[in-house]
C-alpha cells in the first residue's frame, strides 16, 4: 500500500495451546500448521489492510501462554492498542482463565483509559466436534466484562479469522483518536515477517 498508514499493536492472549499462533499465521500468511509448537517468549507478524477507507499496519503480537514465560511476555503489553483474549471452545479451563488474562494485561499494560480499552474475545477451535464451552456462555462472559465483541473462530478452516482481526481494528478506531497512533510513511518497510523469538517445542 502507498501513502501513510496507522500502526496498531494487537496482543493475542490466552492459555498455551488455544491456537494463538495458528490464528496469527492464518490471518497473515493464510497457512495452517497442525504440527506447530507452543510459542516461547513473544513473536509478531505484520499485515497491511484497509478498514473503512483507512490504511492500517496491524502489528500482531503472539505471547506465550505458559506461566513460566510470564516475565518474557509482560514487557510487550505496553503500547498495545487492542487485546484479543483467546480460549479454545474444547477447553473449559482456558475459558475460565480469561478473567486472569485480562487482569494481567491491564496490570502490566499501563493503558491510559482502562474503561475504554478495546478487548475482543475469540473462542477458537470451533472445528472440533466436542465442545466444553457453549456460545451462549461465552457471550454472557463478554457482556459481563465490558460488552466485548465475540467471535467463534477456527484457524484450521479459517472460520471468522479475518472478521475477528478486522473487528479489533474497528474497535481501536472507534475508541481512540487516530492522531495518537504513530504515522508510518511508505518508505518504512514493515512488510517483512519479523520475529522476536522463534516457536519451539517445550
């Protein structure tokens, strides 16, 4: 894309194994790897898109869900424009932990206006036949926790993945003054897929 673009930083949060890396890779590269390993530390990918006539560079950060990597992931919460709270519909515990993830993010991110900060909730792995969390239950949680938008997704078959990330962008644009975001000229190359750390088997 030519011209100037808004840089928006989006954080994927949730338990290990809920499919955060798969969602990010599906959205940015349109690929799914069933053999992908848990993320160690943090990695990110960029994608340029146009939302409602605005050029946006979406910087998506995938953070390790395991507790032992907490010290590696929390410094990257600062500066986030939106947070995608993610659970797997076939994993009740990952759903029950959403509140803890939200609390951790708010504690370490130091956002200016906690009441207005945009969260989007993703119930991933809807391709699975056995569910432990119903859609109504998930939507009720979202209503009780700030009326967060909710999407049921599958990185495997690409269900609602694009819609979820685009909703995150719209939430940011609706809640904040775009002037607050860093303007990027087209001469700055953010199109490469750069990673802070690589995924590896743990």
